[in-house]
C-alpha cells in the first residue's frame, strides 16, 4: 500500500526542479514517484526512504527549506 506526503518548495520553479532533477538523479518507479502541484512536490511512496531522500535532497539543493524537509521527515 502506497502513502503520500507533500514537500513545500520555495516556488513552483523549485518544485519543478525537484521533480525533474530528482527523477533523473535517483530514478523513480511505480511504487515511488514525485509530481508537482504548484509549489509543492507530491511524494507517493511505498518505501519510507523515498520521501526522506526527496526532502533531504531538495533542501540540500536549495529548493526547499530545512524546516519543510524536516516536516516531511517528521510525518514519516
């Protein structure tokens, strides 16, 4: 069973960059995906490491704040 969480990014452009760059960098599969919804990244996951990786990477790249990434991690 998959779960969904959302990562608030700094702007719609940042969210688009997370989706584009993260899929290219980490890959995605049928059970772990990311998509953009405005300035948020919707993270659909089976493996809890996936949203952790997405949130951490987005913060490191400057697309999301540390507190936004921490909110995703705390929700896991």
